[in-house]
């Protein structure tokens, strides 16, 4: 077996385990730390694919800045442990439907990717040249500026929502 395949399989197990640990952890701080581990394994995947710029961006932006912000909000609000929640009757059917849609979409993307692979440029092309990075930066800041701004607003709204959800009313006890 090729060493790249072994590394990929080990990283895949770590990524899946950390994602499951994040989802099923009842402690918000542990969930955030599992998410950091997942971000790091995704960054190593990018390194294996020959995209060091995206890998370092992944670590800097997600595992660095955003997770520090999330941990700060969790600790500030004292929301380390999640309270037992009551599920609404429509939540489980909706979750099953969305999971099915995700599986169908994933299968479609894998099949369509297999057809597109033959049109990808030759491996001799330098993917990490300065011209390529300059083109990527110009594309990100010209064509995709609006999605970046929308993402920043979405993160701000999520943080405010977390504060509102965990805020205690005056006189109310935990």
C-alpha cells in the first residue's frame, strides 16, 4: 500500500472521529477543541493535495481566529455544559430528510467529479507559483468579496444569537 494512502486513511479516521466527538460531546469547550482538531486534519489534507497556501489559511483563519472567538464566547457566557434539551416532534423527520439529501448530493458530486477529472490540467503546471497566488487573491477580493462579507455577518449574528440564547434574565438562576 502506498504511504500517501496510509496517511490519508489515518487522517480520515482522525477527521471523522473528531467530527463525531464534536457532535456528541455535551461540553461546549470539548466540542470546540474537537472542531479545532478537525480543522487541523483538513489542513493536512490540503497539504497532501499540494495546496500549502490554503492549508495555512485554514489553520490561521479557522483553527486560529474563529475558534478563539468561539471559545471566548463560550467561556464568557459560562455555557460550557449543554442543558438537556427537549426535542420537538418535527426535528427527527427533518434531520432524516436533510441527511438523505446530503448523501444524495455527495454521491452526485463524487460521480460528477470522476467525469471532470479527465479535463483537469496536467500535473506539470505549477499550482503554487506567485502568479497563481496573485490570480487567486484577485479573484477572492474581486469576484468573491460579497460571500466573504456575508460570512462575516453570519458569524457575527451567530455570536449575538449565542449570547441571547444563554443570557439570564434578572433574578433568574441557573
